[in-house]
C-alpha cells in the first residue's frame, strides 16, 4: 500500500508482552531498496532473522542452530548487516577473541515496494515452510472477502499488524516454530454494488 505506515496500539509494545529479547530494537524498519529486498530473498537469511527474534546470537551459535558452516552463516549475517536488518548489540571477550552478538534492528520489516514485483511473495514461504500432519489441529487458514472502503481495509491491516506483534511477543516455549500469515488485499472479483 503506497504510503502505508502502521501505527502501534499502546498495548502492542514488547514491554507489555511475555517475550522480550535481550537487546533493544525498533518496532519497524522499511525494506525499500533493491539491495534490501535481495537481502531478504534468501531462506538462510530469513532463518537468521527468525532466530534473532528469540535473542541475540553469535555467528557460531547461529551456525549450530541452522546446521550450516560458520563461514556461510557469517556471510549471510554480513549481508543482513549491510542491508540494515541486523547489527552488533554487544560483544564478549573470550580468551584472545571478541565474540560479536547480533540482533535485529527492528521487530517487523515493512516492505516498501511489496516485495518487488510480487506482492504475494510471502505465500511462497508458507508453502515452503508449512507442515501439515494428519490428526494435528494446525495448520488452519481462513479466507474472507468483503466489499469495504480502502480506509476500512487499512484499519484491518493495522489490527492484523497488532495481532502479528502480539504473536511474536509471546513467551518462548515448546519445541516447534509456528508461523502466522495474514493480509488484506484488493481482488479482481466482481461485486454486485448497492441494491437499487
């Protein structure tokens, strides 16, 4: 949405939530440039950003969690750092070396150009990462369509962003990572218009 800037409800901040990361970060960062969008267009970098929403971590810790070589993970961290999505939040001296702990610059990334040419790119992530196991209650999706004004659609978008913020701020527990995807989008569907 052109010019859309989400507003946080007063109770949507991490200070009122169960999960507070061990470093400070902004609520939002914008991804507008082609370099930023390219930085986000990689599965390993998405996984790094997800892990850093838990707590700050060193490149070594990220490599262990991802099961990937430290050098490869270090490269991806540098790409994210140059794009402005992660930064060093603290250091720790270990023997003769200094460990750098990386954290996200913001909780939420707002895509200024709707993810490049494909505004529905996040649905590809859902298909790639999603797991459906017979007998489990999740995944659960619902889809609705309504003829409403653009202003009301934007209001719903803000409410969805608040709900997404609540979701990522929950206390960490369990062994499985869950995802939440929500959106409001214009359609090409016909409408009946108002009754005469």
